[in-house]
């Protein structure tokens, strides 16, 4: 299993296409009009494909989605080896099939999210592998789902039962202001990572997402790059806004034992406000991450840029907490949290 594409429902597909092309260097691949009511733009960067659909009339399913939720992720498509076997398993365990044709099946997932299952051999040449020699993101590292308080265990069970995901790391992040619980889910072949978050306090950023999104949904997608410092410098130059990291973060970073970075590297990382984490038992396996501001206006969906060095795996609790605190600071600015 691997991610084939992510399908966004947006207010204006052409405007969203231009944002990804002009700000993040995506390429415009195709445009289509799906019946008279929906326009779709397909963009790609390396191994990453995003479909962007907007309504041309009230008859569009996108219009219905946008009447209930802000713009965001409507569907995540997976390439799988055997669509029929996975579909049969999911149906036997209670999955709702929304569409079925040769080699392609769409099922209802959590909240308004759906998953499309695509036979690997049917579209793999275009969507499941990057174009040789192409410069761009090397893939989607992970996708994060936010669910309501009390729904985490049920969402975990859904992905275990329907799509054979396995539970990995568990996080309980708490600050003086708010808290969340998270369970990382991983596909059987380890190529798809899906952390699932639920709020653990009434003012949690996860609760704010749920309130504004009007239900569960995808909070962010992490795009993997082989060189995050150069990538973030480039994106900033083209107008991408990122969550700020306070100087104190790097002061504390320098105090951690075993910091596996040179003074020059630390200065470059601090200049681009990138988070750094590692395991003391494997210090060369570095996790470097930074996060955009919400890209659709509402404080819901954002993007993460990530670099994994020396085959770093999993998720660092230090970076997870730093992200949580960074979003708390944005909540304070918005007035959705009282200090």
C-alpha cells in the first residue's frame, strides 16, 4: 500500500492550482471538467499528486462538502496490490462502498473523509512512482487525522479492521494550557503513516480544528524533501508563511546532549526556523520538520515539510511538543485561547 493522490475540495481549483505551482513549485499536470458542475486541476511535485476540485454549480458534490466544511482534504487514494481482496475484507467488516468499478473502489472513512483504493498495476506508472530524474518532493511522509474526543480508539479500530493498519507510537502531549492524545497508525508494508489525534482538553488545538472544520478531518500532510534547509529558504522566498519558532527553542536545543549537528548547520536550521529531533541511541537519525500556516484561510489544514536523515523513523516527541506549542501561540494570537 502507498498513497496514490490526495483530493482536495476547494472554492476555486484554478486559484489553488496556482498557489501550489507558484509557491511550492508543483507542476500543473491536467485540467478537467467533471460533468457540468465540477472543475478539477491535477498538480504534482516529484512523487506527490494533488487533485483540486471546485464546484461550478450547486449540483457538484464539492458544493455539498463546502456547505458543511471549509476547504480541505476530501479523499486519500491508496495504491494497493489487490483491490478486490481489500474491498471484500472491508465490506465484511462493515465498510460502506460509495463507488466501485474495475480496479477502483471508494469507501466511506472517518467523518467526511473517503478512501479510494486503486489497483497498483492500473495506475502505478503515473501515480504510484515518481518520474525518473524529476526534482520535487520525494513523497508523502504522513497524513494526520483529527477526531473528536472519545473517538480515538474507534478510529484506530476502523483503520485496523478495514485497511489492516497497525498501531505504532502513542503520544500524550500536555502543556500548561492544553493537551492532546495521538496514536500513530502504519500500513502493513510501513509505507503509509497515519497519526490520529483527539483533544484531551476543551481548548486543545485539536478541538479548535474540529469546531472550525465542523467535524473530523485531515489536519495536515507532511511532504518529504531530501534537503529541508534549502527547500524552506526557497519556499519563503516565494511567499510561503511558516509557523514561527522562538529563539529559546534553539537555546534549549544546544543544551541537549549529543546534538549531532555542526555550528554552521545549527545556524542554518535556526535561520529557517526548523525543528530538530533525534534519539539518544541513534543520534545521526535526525528528524527535521517545519510547518506552514493554514493554507486555506481557516485555522484547519496546513502542510508540513520534513526531512529524515540516516533513515530516521517514527516521530520525535520533542518535535511533536514543539509543534503543539507553536500552534498554541497561534491560538493565542487568534484569541481562541486565553493565556
